[in-house]
C-alpha cells in the first residue's frame, strides 16, 4: 500500500482472530518499502515471472491489460457506490466511468452536478439529479487532505451540508500522494507536484475497467468462500463488514516505566 496508516489499521484488535491466534493481515509493506527491498535484492520486476493471481487484475490476460478503478487513486469507491445506488434505489443507469468523468469535469453529464468547494480539486461535491424532477437524489463528496476534512466536519456539524456518502483521504491528491508512496529524486515542491500529477494520470488512464461483480475470477472466489448466496450471505457480511470506533490512547500520565 502507499499508506503507512494501513500498518496501524492492520494492527487493530478488530482484525485479530482469537480462534486461530492470527491477524487478518500478516504484514503491510508500502510501495516505497517494496521498491527499496527490490533494489537491495537486485531484483527488477520486468524480469520476474507473473503469478497465477495476476489474472484477477487483468481485463484480458492474453494482452496483459491491467485493471484500474474508475475514480481517483483513492480507489473509486465514490464512483462505484454512486453508480450502484443510482441503479438500485432510483433506477438511474449511470456507470462509474461516467461519474468519474463528470467528477473530473472532463465529460459533463446531464444528471450530475459537480461543485469544487472554494475552487479546490481536493474538495468536490457531486450531486446526482432525478431525471424527472431535476431535484437532488444523491449528494456525495470527495475530500482529500486534513484541511479540507476539517472544513467539511465544521459544515456537517453546523448543518450547512447534508451528504449521503463521503470519500475521505488524509493526503492531498489522495493515495497517489500517500506517505508511503514512491518519491521523486528531486525533493523540491514543484518536482513533487509534477510527480503526483503524473502518477494520478497513469492511474486514471489505465486501459481496462470492469465492475467487480462481473469479474469471472472474482465471482468464483466469492461463491467458493461464501456459498450460493455470495455477498448476500451472513458469512460475507461478517467477513467483509466492520464498524468504526475510536481507539483510546493508553498513556501513563506519570511517564513512569513500571
């Protein structure tokens, strides 16, 4: 992952199995750490044979086309959830790619309104309109960076903003600018800005995209694991859903090691 916080997330007690005495995630390695490990071992990925799992991430294994999400490097959750909710709740047929294109203001869509809060690309509100009444039926937001998060929280607490879904990333520009991500050799702010922009460009222009529920390899795994009910099974809900709760820091006010 490109995020050091994933290490903290994996260490939470929520993801420890008391029965098997093991964690759901054994180890989190950042992309920067992986690059250093490969360099120290003298390994080039261009010379490494592919894994059998690689077919999960390819639209066409014969052509070697890699999958991407339809959204930003934050993972495409906003685009997928809005598309799914529009279809299931309101019968509106709109694809994640259309939501993504409208959200980036590349291809406007008649049913999507996009507002860049204070003209900031890291704080966008995306509204889906009812085709008959032109009234908002879904209000989503993408908010990246702590400064924008603080502004959003204040608006929510004051009641000045009502949202159905918020995609959050602690880092400005989302995960392509993650703390654990590969860094440019030139440490200047200008070079870093160009590096992040190019990383995001490569991510969003991947030439293959497929809804996860129609990926045949993924469907096979889901039904092998969770039975004929698939993602609707109780086992899937237990395995794939969690509830957030804050962690109280355990501090010693006296600063004494006992």
